[in-house]
C-alpha cells in the first residue's frame, strides 16, 4: 500500500468523499509529496508518523467541521460582551 492509498483509506472507511486538494496540501505541508507513491512500509519511522498524522487529520475533518459549526452557532457580534 502506498502512502497516498494509506491516507486515502481514512475517508473510505468513513464513507466520506476525500478532499484530494486538502490531502495533497497536507502531503506537501508534511514534506511527503515526493514519497506519496512509495510503499508505507519502506518509509522511516518519522515519515510513517507524519503519514499517520495526515490520515488522522483527514479522518477528523468532517467531524471537526460539524463540531465547529455547532460550537459557534449561537455566537454573533451582537451577543458578545
């Protein structure tokens, strides 16, 4: 399984649509773009940890967007002190 397949598996398990743009941005941010087509087992420990972080971020993005919306729904400029 490649790094890209590994991180994309997160959205498949949750049956969410994968945001490929965001996945690519995260690969770039964590400096794994050049390794995206490399097998996950061939990466160093640190590279595998960064791939795990990307996967976790992709798993949490849908839930985080929902929570943030719910947590701020009652806040408005007129309600602030």
